[in-house]
């Protein structure tokens, strides 16, 4: 995925940074569930809206797939999962 992302002219620096930040939270299932505020903090305190917009574009371009699922590690809470 990253090789394709690196060469994709649509992606700006923020998109690549968001992908890397999400990858820090990946589980063995290739799923992650960090919230947008956590991603913003990991990236040095970016605006949450900036992260939200980048995630939306990454979904639209096929770099992220997300759905809401129960997360056992979070006490069964339903959270957005990304892969």
C-alpha cells in the first residue's frame, strides 16, 4: 500500500503522515481504531478537522476502509475500525 501511496500525486504530506500514524496502531488483524483526536496528537497537535478531512480523502481514494465494529479490547464498545 505505501509504495502506491508514495507515488500517488493526489496525496499530500498530510495524507502520508495520517497513514503512518494509523499504522502505529495496527493490530495483527491489520485493523486499527485510533480516534481522530489521538491521530492529531500523534502528529504533533494538528487540528482534528485536518485529520478528519485527510481520512475522508484516503477512504475515497481507496487507501483506507473503515466500518464501525465492537472492539473487545475497548470493553466491547463500538468504534470505527480502519484497515
